């Protein structure tokens, strides 16, 4: 179910940036849907890779570690449109 929610957020039109909350407490920002990859593919997800170009970094985690998703807040405090 959490994978479906992730797919829905990535496929939303228009896309709105969000943060993936993991069970270990880490937060992974998703600024663009093309920054997210599924290994080996969306049909059989064994690993999720999220690139964070703003930090020149990436996050690698198992789909079982997904906890929740939060829309990114804009600088004025409003949630992403």
C-alpha cells in the first residue's frame, strides 16, 4: 500500500515536491519525480533510490522502510501546490 501511495505522489499532475519519511526516522526529499528509481523496476521493487541533486547525494532504502509522505512546505509556510 505504501508503494502505491509513493507511485501516486510521483505520478501526480502537476507534480508537487514531497518528503519520504522512513521507519528509522530519516527524511528523504523528492524534488522531482525523475530523481526516484526503482530496482529492478516498478513492477517488482526491491530497492528504492532517491537522488538529491541539491545536496549532490542519494538515498538507498528498502520499500519495507517506507513510513509516510509529507508535502514540502514552501518558504511562506504553505504546502506545495
